[in-house]
C-alpha cells in the first residue's frame, strides 16, 4: 500500500511534459496526483492550496515557468524574454506572502536573461534550472534537518504548527526535517501537531505524514497548546515560515504568533526553520510583509456539513501572522543556526551562502 511519503510533493514529468503535484486539498482521504500543463491550472493550484508551503510553491512556480517558456512561439530573443516575464508576473500574482514564489521566478528569469544561446537552447536551459531548484530543495531540507537536530535531545517533546513538512517541500520538510532525521536515528521524538484553523493543515497534513513515517504523533486543537506546554510535555517548538525579514521577524501560518508568545511564557525554545531562499533581506521588518487575506467562508463553512456561523456575519481571515524576532530563539538555515541580533546573523548566513557558491 502506498504511503504519502512515497511521492515527491512537486515534480516535473519530462515526458508529457507537466507539473506533477499531490492535490493537498484532498488529503488525508485521498492521495491524488495532478498533471498540470496550462498556466491557469498552475496558478489555480497555487492559489487554492492544491500545492502549498513556501518551498513547494517556489519549485512548482519554477517548473510552471519552464512549461510556459515551452509554449512561447517566437524565436526572437527580446520578444521571448518579454513573454517569459509576463508569464512570471502572472504566476507571481497567485499568492503574495511566500517569498519563495517570487524568488524562484526571478531566478528562472535571470537564468534566461544570462543565457546567450538561441531561444530553443534557452528553453532547455530553463528546464535544467527548474530541475536544479527541485534538487536543491531536497538537499537544503536535509541540511535544515541536520542543523535543527543539534538543538534537541533524544526523547524530546516537540510542538509544530501548520504544515512545514514534506508536503510543504519536495522531501523532508523544513520544521519537520529534524523529526524525520531523528526518526531514522532512533531519537524517539514525541510530536504534538496543532490542528491549525481554519484550513487544518496540521490535522490533515502534518499529523498524516508524520504518523505515516512511524513518528509518535499527537494531534491537538490550536487552543490546547498552552495546556500541553504547562504540563511539561513540550521541550521545543519548531515552525516553518513563508518570509523572514532582515531583522528576524518571521511570517508564518496564522496562529504562529500565539504559539511563540506561549513558548516565551513557559520558557520553551521557539525555533523557526527557514531555507535561505525564505529570508528576505530587502524587507526590513515584519511590518512590511504583505499578509494574504482569504475568503471568510473558510471560517464559516469549510469542513462543515452545514454552515456553522450566522449568515452575513463579518469575518476576518488573514492567512499569516508575523512573529516578532524577540520571541524567536533561533532561525535554523541550511548554512547554520542564526541567533539574535538577527540583522547581523542573517547577513552572516548570506555571507556563508555566497562563499559556498565560489
């Protein structure tokens, strides 16, 4: 019987060619692979969370832009680059908060601009680039796991919020990468998953994939986090993020800020696990991060057999909140663990990244 862990969350089928994703809106009830070839299909998949998680969105967008490039018919270089830019702008409009989306598209466009061959060869160069982004995501997540694992001891109780697992990346996940590596090495972690209202990514996705890996997993409602902390069941909190500002403020799924405040109250270390592609040094603080707001029906109707709120009630449904840097004990990256002051340590992380490229 197939496990969710048997599939890459995002991939390129070079035979069709097509973007292949797990339709996460159907989990955990059904594992269904979608083969997407058209730009509007890919835009819709990103917008409606069929593919979600900052790293996975970035990889999906890169593959999507390669597929768009294949459909551009002109052989004139300038016209090709203009059409490619229009396709990138369209995909980038799907969701505003996750920096990996714009990062991956910008990298793909840069690869096209820097390439000096003809248009046909440039399309092949873009195929290579999106595959490189895919492979790098796997490597980065493994390294995140190694670095995160240095922060906890075997047998620890860990809390996570939303889904920063394999389903948010190609493999391993970000916040869950230490959990997966720990499972392989006999650490016997006890993991508590917040359900994560209103879209229930913790219930539908994180508890599903972690339990599939044999990890001791307990699902809790969001409003139970304080109680499990007070009972001494949590030794550390690991969360992912969609954008880290230059000062260390981190935007993640709504509810993360509350978890960080609780962790501070109970003296529990709070760790943000962020690939360097998620760190945006051009955004000074969390105040400048655009927070996506979604339809109120997600609060009132989704997952219910009948509407669970009065008709016409006003709703406010931000998809993310920003955790202030002073609530974060460390930011785990593939190039090491950054600690306060983050305006210094995050730049040091990027210096290591640049040195590694040489």
